[in-house]
C-alpha cells in the first residue's frame, strides 16, 4: 500500500538519483541529473541523515527509486544509498548523504554553500566526495572581514 509522503507539497524530482560533476563558481562540484548542486550536511553521522521535517523541506534529500546512476566525472565506486527514517533510499557519495537546496533556483546555483542551518553546516562536494571549502560570492554577511 502506498504511504503519502509528508513532503508531498515539495517538488521532488523523480529520478534514478544521478550524480555527475559540473563546473560552478566553486569549481567542479557534484550535481544531480538536472545540473543542480548537491550538498552534504555536517551534522550527519556517517551515512545516517540528521535532516528531517522542516530541514528536509529546505534541504530535500536526493532520493532514488533504484540504483543511483553516475554521470560525467563522478566515481561509481563512491556512490551508494542509505535508508532514511521514512524508508526512502537516499543517495550517498563518499559516505555523505546528498541533499539539494530549496534556495537554488537553477542549475549551477550554489546558494547553499557554507550555510549554517538545522544544527550544522552545508557544503557542496568535490568530485572526490569531499566538502568544498571555497565560499560562494553570493554568501551573505557574517563571514568575517
């Protein structure tokens, strides 16, 4: 039997959880099938997501209905899945559950880079699956002078 998702009102792409690498203002970063930047959450514990409820509305997890696929520049050996509390399969890259950011409006946006929200910091990922340390030019105040 089908169970309604609590985030049914959000736009969650139906995809096989593709991850690829694309060039951005942060350098080469991981993106989803639509070219949108994906992020890791610093509060996650290994492959266990610490983001649910309002967090998952603002930072929708990258969900797959099957085996995640790997696009240009991403490493097949680093891609996997982890089961979320609701039973969905979240795409994992280099041990990090992946998320999109509601504040990114189009492919190439990196508005979530360095944001501190919901108990941790959010970062884009390099093709090796490590957090990007560069800051986006669109990052708001509070980053020092």
